[in-house]
């Protein structure tokens, strides 16, 4: 079947330019019906919505804090694992999340602040350079 004979449906969450798009492609009408039916029945639509909401929240928070993207260090384990519980009391010079990393400006400081629009808190390592310093390092968010 040629590309022009295939089926493609684009689902858009709303009419704005920043809407989430999901594109579903199929080789036949029957396959398209199966894919669309499975999209809602499997719960994948809810997972996509949750992922988009989390991404938007992180972008908003990052913008408010002046954060800049950093390169991921690698060794990302994709397995679903519960986060390790924080120790009751950290040794001197450490936080519940380990020894603070360093940057060109010195040892980073631990931040923990409440989200503005949802329950819970966010955690990050912050550069010790004074706020507004042009070459200050970006926040390193702790997951």
C-alpha cells in the first residue's frame, strides 16, 4: 500500500497552538478502528495526558525559577522502581539526597519548596552564585 493510501488521524487536545497532538496511522480502515478503540480502552490516552501535564508543570516551574536545560548524565534505568526512602538523618555535609554536587561557583545548595498550583514539593540543587549572576548554573532537579 502506498503512503497516499494509508490512513492517518490527528487528535488535538484543544484548538490552541500549544495543544497536544496524537497522530494515529493505519494501513486500513479496520486497523484504524482498532487503534482508535484501543486508544481509550487501554488507558494510554490518560497516560499521555498525565505526561503532558507533568511536562507543562516542569516547564512553568523552570521558567519561573530561571532554570536552563542540562544534559542528562546517562545510566537512566527505565524500570519502574519506587524511589529510595530518604535517611532519617543525613551525615554532616550531606542532605537526604546525598552529598551536594559542585559547579564552577562552588558547592551547590539543596532547595526544597512547595509547588504553587498542586500539592507536594520540588527539590533541586542550586548554584551558590548570587541570583541574577549572568553565568550562574541552572537548577538540577532531583526526582
